[in-house]
C-alpha cells in the first residue's frame, strides 16, 4: 500500500534507472512541483582534485529537473535541454539537487535546480545552478 | 617515453578521475583544440527505458568540453558552465563526445560538443549537442 | 548630489547605452545583488503576432543579469553567457526583468533573472527565465 | 511572382516584425536548414563602450535560430529557449547571425548560430555562439 504515495513511486522510478543506482542517488522529496535528489558523496564520484565531478552535478541536475517536472506533467517526461553554471568546487558529505517547476503548461515545464553540498554539520553550500525545459512525451 | 605525447597525458588525467573510471570513459583523440571521449555503452549507463541516461550524456559533454579547452589553455582548467540540448534517445554500442574549441583567449575558451552514438556497424547518430565556456585557473 | 546614489548611477549607465535608449529601458531597482529593468511595451517591440519579440526579452535578460552582477562586482563587468527559456507569449503594458545574484566570488557572479509582463491592473505574469555568468573585467 | 521564393517570404516575415525593423535586420540567406540575418551596425545598436550591445547579439541569435528552424518545420515555430556564449566585444560594419539546423524531428529542431562581425574589408570575426531548441506550434 505504501507504494502508492508519490515519493515511493518516484523512488521506484529512480531505482529502475541503472545509472542512478551506479551513482547512488535517492529521492528525498517529490511532489507539488518540486523534487530533491540526494547522493552520498563517495570516492567514486570525484574528479582528480578530490572535488565532486562536474558530471555528477550534471547528472543530478538533469534528473532532478526531470523528476520535478514529472510531479506536474506525469511520469512520461523527458528533459529537452538545460544549462548549468558551476559556482564553486563541490566538497562535502552529501550532494542535494533541489528542483522546482517555475512554470508548467499542459505539455512542458520550465524548471530550475540548485545543487548543494551538505557538510558533516548539516551546513548547505551552493555549488551549481541549472535551468531547463522538460516535455511530456507520448 | 610514450607517456609524453598529449593523448597519453590526457588519458592519464582521465584515469585519475574516479568518476570517469566508474563510468568507463576513455580519450580517443586529444589535441589542436579538439578532444573526443569514448564510452562503451553498458547496462549500468542506462535509464529505465533502456536508453543511455541523460546524466551520462551530460557527463561526457562536460568532460569533453573541458578536455578540448585543455588542449589550448593547459591542464589547469575548469568548465564555468554549459548548456545541452537533447536530440533523440541514445542507443548503440559506443557513445562519443566530440568537442571542438571555437574560440580561445588567454584565459577562457568557448567550446562546442557533439554527442553521438555508434552502432555495431560503425554508423554514427547525433543524440545531443552542448556548448559552454571553460576557464583557465591558477 | 543625488547622482551619487546607486540607482541614479545605474540609470546613468543605462542611458549611456544607445541600444537601451532605442529599446526604451529604465532601471527600476538596483542594489544588494539585485537589479530590475523596466520597459514600456510599445508597438516597436513586438513580433509579427503582436507579442513582445523574443529579442526584447533576451535584451532585457542580458542587461538585467549584467546590472545585478554590477551591484557586487563593480561597474566593469561583462556577461560571459546566459541561457533563456521562454515560458509563454509576452503581452502587457510593461516588461520587467528582475535579476538576482545567487553567488558572487571576487571575479564572477552567477545570476538569475525572471522576465515578467505587467498588465493594466498591475498583475504580473512570468514569460521567461534566464540564468548566466557575469565576469569582472580590467 | 518573386514573392513566392523562400528568401522573399522570409524577408516578408522579418519585415512584419516591428522590432526587427527597429533594429534594422534583414535576411541574407534562407533555406535548406539554414538562415542568415544581417544587421548594419549603427550607433543606436551600441552599449556605453562603443561595442554592439549584447542584447543586439541576443536578438540576432534568437531570430536566426527561429528562421533556420522555419526552413524545416514551417513558418509556425517558436524558440523554446537557447543559450549564448560571448566570445569577444563586437565591432565592425555589419553583424551576421548564421544559423544552421543540426537536427530536426517533426515537431522540433535543435539549431546552432554563429554571430560574426564583418569589417570594412569584408573580414569576418566570431563574436558569439548560440544554441537552442525551436518547436513547431499549432
């Protein structure tokens, strides 16, 4: 029965993505035009200088944009494109990708995402910003 | 001695990125304002419908942009930001990210990248396009 | 003496831009990491279907991003690049471009901008979103 | 009768845009997935340092992307969003926005655009790059 709440359904979809399992992402929040993905920062997610790889931030942004749009457009959505601006090197314990739908029509949504790292004291630091368009398919 | 050629140096840098090893990327070409990354498409890189995950395309774009800029700005570079437009679902045997510097000043470069899948007959199909700015650091 | 307040200085800079005079833009707010530009919507700013031309929205976004960054980086700044997502056709009496710095280092800032139209009753409607990076120069 | 060739039709559409008349744009080429807009650089298009205003480059990019997509998707198109990276300050006699469709489906196209200035000797200089997605409407 608990599988019918939106957060659980979103988690099922994320777990059905082999790449999201490889990266180790989970859904922390899902609903009402917003979605937050969470990734424990581990060695395999870093680049050569010890920071979280930009590709991980990109993955998290892309996926959070899609999930946030999914809360208003339904599950059959795909990200048409997005842009990302890096703010500072990402270090910490956890990476959060917090996305919010700014506008949704029937067939597409414009969504923004903040990428934040969380340190061991729970302090959040902004490390990148993304914005993109997600479309309903089918 | 072979370690001193640019392609070998680029491969060393890529292999020093734990996330690039996790994803399974290699450098196919590097030099003269261009860089091509190559990823064997395996199950772990897919999303729930069997296509290569958008986050993998984003990773490859981000990294190829950075490497291409590195051929003109030196190894100490970071991608300031980029945008990506998805063209079609990505399926195939290999993913290529082919980046080219369109303009480089002393401290920054503007770079474009084509994301292509290659099927078992060697046929290339465009699946996404990216464009971004890379800066020299330090 | 009144010329020394930041808003007046920002207006002087905008008026020193021939293109901003051609378009008819003014600065409504300027300071503390934010800037708002205002454009009366007149016939000359439209496209063939009667909506505000996308190029006008782009102009306003680009300039508002630059001015917002100027509040934290100083007057010698230039926009390195930005992306814009259109939300709906723009109609109304006034166009507002409301930009806010999300992060600023010593040499660059990442800024977001909302483009809104205001109708004759003062009601605001979101018509586009932009995000970009602005750099200090000189 | 000459009105039926694609270039003439494109010029008619551009001239039906009051903002394009205000800016002074013309269509130089139109067809086969490509479009080139041309703007004589005059005083009214500059910013405070004498360079072509970024908003003019943005206008030209936005419009060229839309027109290029129009060659494959038909006249009823709108630009969903795009990103622009500035390469260098724009000076010269003429501004060209040269756009090319990289991929078109039935309902949308991904398009790139180069912004070039031309000096009095006819020499072209790259000043910005854009990339975006255009959708068919109606």
